[in-house]
C-alpha cells in the first residue's frame, strides 16, 4: 500500500511543479517589456554580425581561401554582453514585478514553498532568453558565414561554430539567473537594477583605480570578465568593457566561474527569500499608497493648485525615498574617492619624459587637475541618472500617480516639479562633491611635485562644468524614467545609454574604420557622457572633430551640447507621452 501511495505522490508533485512553471511563464509573458526584450535579443545579434562582416574586402587572385575564422567568431561574440544584459533584465522583471504590483502575497498563498517559487521564476526567464539568443545568434552566424564564404574566405566547421553559439547562449542563461537572484535579494526593481549594473558593468573598470596585483585576479571572477572569457575563441579578439583588460581565463574556466558564481548567488537568494517576511514588505507598500492619498488631498485642499505647492509636495516625496540619499551619497563618494585615487597614482617622473621643463610640468598639471576633479563622473553619472529615474518612476511603481494627478490635473506641472527637484538636488550634491574632490586631490598633487593650486582657474571651471553635467545627467535620467514608467526598464535603458552602446561602438571602431559603417561607431560617440562634457582642453591644445579613418571625437564643448540635447530631448518626449498616456 505504501509503495502505491509513493508512486502516486511523485507524479502529483511533478504536476504541481509543472503547473507553477506554467503560471510563472504566463505571468512573465503577459507583461509587455519581456516580449520587447525577446525581440531585441533576437534582432541584436543579427544586426551586429551583419555590420561586422558587411564591408569585409573581397578576396581575389592568389589570396583565395584566406582564413576568416577570427572575423566570423567576432561577429558572433560581439553580441554576448548586450544579450547577457537583456537576459538579466528578463530575470529581474520576473522576480521584482510581483513586489511592484503587490501580487507576491497571492503567489505565496498558492505556492507556499518559496524556494520552489524562486526556482520556477528562473525557468521562464532562462527559457525565453535561451530561445531568443539561440535563434538570433544562429541567424547572425549564418548570415556572417554566408557572407564570408561568398567573398573568398574559409570558415570553421559547424562544430566550432556550434561551440561558440552554445557559449553565447549559456552566458545569456546564466545572466538570466543572475537577474532573478538580484531581484530576490533586493526586493525592489530599483535596488536590484542599480546593484546589478554596478556589479556587472561598473565595478570591473572601477576596480582598476584601486591598483594592486590582486585587482586583475579578482576582476576575472566577476560575471562580465567570465562572460568575456567564455565567449572568446582564438584567433578572435576579445570584447571587453572599456577600461578593463582582456581576461586570461580559458573559455571552459570562464564558464565554470560564471556558472558557479550564478549558482552560489541563486542559493544565497533562495535562502534569504525563504526567511524574509514578504507579506509585511508587500503590505507596507500598500500602506504607503493608502496613506499618501489623503496627504495629497489635504495638501491640495489647503494650498490650492499652486506650482510652489506642487514642487514642495514632489520634493517631500522625492527626498523621502529610501534610494535617494543612498544614490546621492554614492555619487558624491565616487567623485571624492576617484579624485583621491587618481592623485596618489600620478607622479611627474612617471608621466613626463625627461628632461622635465617648467612648461611641460605646468601643462601636465592642468590635465591632472581636470582629470582628478571631474574623473569621478565616469562612475557617479550613472548614480545621478538613476536618481532621476527613481524619482520619476516612484509614483508609477507605488500607484501614487493617480492621486497625484487627481490633486494636480496639470501634468506638465508634475513633470516640471519632478525635473526641477532632480536637477537641483543633483547639482547641489555635485558642486559639493566636486569641491571636496579638488580639496582632497590638490595637496596630494603638490606633494608629488605638481604646481597645483586650489585657487587656479581650471579648478573652478571644472567644478562649474561638472556641476552643470550633474544637472543634465539627472534631467536625462528623469526623462527616461517618465518615458519608461518602470524603474527596472528605466535603469536598464540608462545602462544601455551610458555603458552598453558606447562600449559596443568602441568595440566596432576598428572594424568599421574607413567604411560607411563608421557612422554607426560615430553614433555611439554622440551618446551622452558627463565625463566628456565636464572636460576642459589644455591651453594651445587643438582637437580635430574627426580622427584617422573618419572616427568622430567630440570636443568638450560639443559633448556638453550633446548632453544638453539628450536631456532636453528626453524631457520633451516624456512630456508629450505623459500628456497622452493613461495611468
């Protein structure tokens, strides 16, 4: 009898688990962003592979059958990083969406086992990313292979291509699980997206400011470096994040590092998720929503419809968000820390070729002060953009947008108030951080032999331009947030704007030079950069707009203009959409 019962229980549990997987798949698929992400995951490898091989020269005469392995491999692996980021977005949405719309409590009633629930959330994310990445990479590889063969190149066999395609797909699957784990640990789309972007995209390049022999070894254990090792096949060139060296790991070792790190993080996320008081967290969000509604009504009745009252209300909401002080503190801390690190690492004898003249030393000091004061924008600009996005999307995430618009029917006022609060707070913190960076870096530079002065005009010019850059980056983040209306969507869009697209453009530079596709690379050069906008060229320094091979290089003034146009454009589009969209 007991054997018969046992045989019946096992299929029943499998059927229940399969039912949970189907339910989670339907929930994920019912959301609009995952469907858009799947389309992007399919299209992106096809486009990048086509661009990589389209202008490969035709082989004629005695050079027939030239080996095209490197080019073909590069056409497939170039999409590995953006595919990984998009796959992680799927995983993050699968986990954090139920925190956002207050449906996690109901899911836990239906599936009491939290570990089972987390695992079943991982499977649809893995499935969607694997199917899309496999189809897109295979289509891109096929197009590249046909193109290379038709132009006289020999290409590797199907087995070697299949190995590389599996590596790209495996990397996408691992990153999908990472997205699920980050979402479960953070419990908030905003926090999860910020932590993910910081660890995956910003930490590898930031580590090399620290110096030391341990940095390259530790960096190779990070997901981005492991992914690069996994998807690089000799003789192809590796595709790496800007500011980081190529990994020295073998592809199989990179896979082991990435897979083991992913599994470890998922186990930690499952353990934390199983012990948390999820119902309390969800109910607290609901309480915030219920409490905020009468507050909005009272303020509207007390003060009437005045713009100053709208600004004050939005300021209270923005500055009481848990993420706001953290993002402001991180951006300021990054500015000061990177200024200190740059100053202690630079010595005139290591930079200037002997004999060192007074003019050489003065000119180098100018560049050193500019870099020390504004160099931290390379990292802090994402935190400031994230501040704008979180403040813009906070009402949409909590549902407060309805009572807000009930109290303030003029939507333009709401957008203007949010943008004003974001820009003013970012510029205030930015000015303080830049001033502290100058105060910290200048004495160190003087001790190292640079004739640096805190009263020098370039110090105050850098502080002024950096403060303006802070404000424009914050406005851009606010505009993107109002367009996306989703914290995770906005933050990953900002990651694409500030990191992914410029990185891809830099990677494609050598292959598109002197071809019409160089304008795709140049398009990446006009993407916003707070660091480039805050830069100041030294005296008697001329920077041509176009470098060798028609590579665009915007001077600092044009970079500031580009950043302004991005900020103004995003706010304008946000205003047009906000006026017409339902809430």
